[in-house]
């Protein structure tokens, strides 16, 4: 259920951004991509819960998806995630409390903190990789191989473009 925070009906210029009802063709493509991504993450989270992982939240993915296997400095992790150092640190500390991450002083820069996966965190990521592959296979089945490959190619093209003003 979508909560309305603003009265979108008061301003016809912003009516384009009303919560989606039955006409996704009138929504900005960026919004459709965000909603599809949120659905993807919710699917991932549901499947993790089915496998007994009930302590990971959608906000935890903001850090988990940007941390590589070797670990990162917290400031780099925050930058990659598009979060403030404080927000990334808060999520990382919560994941450390749950046993998925380890936060230590960086060995090369004593002023910085380094974030790495624990064994439990590595197992979580392995489960996520398996589930992500299954979700993508499901998408390919839904769209058909050609449309799925076209979608992948189109998204890759958009990712490789330099930001330009319209």
C-alpha cells in the first residue's frame, strides 16, 4: 500500500509522479527501474527468509551490495553506496552486531576503519548470489531470452553513458 505524503492532485505539473495505479506507461522510466529494483530486492529478501535468514533488512543491502570479498575502508564503502560515512557506519555496525561483518582499524591507515565479511557474512553472500541467479533466470523465462538480453544490453548501455543534461 502506497502512503500519500503530499496531495499530488493539487498541482497538475506533479501529477506525473503520482503513485502508480494501472498505467505504468505514464511513469518516468527511472521510477519504473527503481520499482523493479525494489521488487527484485524484496524477492531476494523473501527467499533469504525462506532459507532461514531472518535478520537481514532491505537497508542492510545498501552496504552488502557494495562490499567486495576483500573488504573496503568504511569511507570507500560509503562512497560506493552513495551514503554518508555515518549512515554506512551505522548499517555496518548493525551488520557486525548480527555477525555478518567485521569492522577493524585499517592495517595500512590507522585512522581509517576497514569493513570485511565474517564467515557468516560470506555464507550470506553465497546464498544471495545463488538467489540472484535464480531471480534472473525467472526474469529470462518471463521475458523470453531475446527480450531479457535486450534489457540487459539496454541497461548496460545506460550505465556506460556519461551523464548529460537533457
